[in-house]
C-alpha cells in the first residue's frame, strides 16, 4: 500500500515557476515508477511526466518537455516536479501516481494522490 500526498501548488504568473512535491508513505515506494498527471476543467486527465523507480529514466509529454523536470529521492520517499516557463494552459489539478513504466511509456497506475491546484495567470 502506498499513500501519496501532493503539495506545492498555487497561483503563479505566466513565465514563472512552481515546484510540486509528492510525499509517499509505505516501504514499497522504491518499487514503483512515479508519474505526474493533470486535469483541467472540462478535460480528461492527461499524462505529464514520469520517472522510473531508480530515477534513471524520465518521460515527458510533448507539451511540457524542456520546461518540466521530475526527480525522486528514494530515501526520503519523495518525487518532485519542477515546472518552469509556466503557461496559462498549464492550469490544472496536478496528481502524482505510483505505477509502472513499460518501454519508457506509462503503463499503469496503482495509487493516486489527492491532487494540488496549479493556476497560471496570463
């Protein structure tokens, strides 16, 4: 069992930066790839980024590549999403998930966090 709690969301102007964190409980955290997803009002939840269990592979959606970076600390049971050059279209609720990568593609999520709101003003 893994419980996930996101933090770090907020309101930022376009061009600014935010750093989201996801704290995990449970000894099996390091067994999972960690993903970040987002859901804007009226839209489906979409994949944003993922990092392998060891931290040696990162995968990004095309819309955030070059602007967002994900990292993890398996000793502190945390995963982070550094978001730079934010745009109004990045506005959404951001969720972290514990799951699995297959051939560097997000394959399945087993656990979700509750989400944190990110709002980017123009």
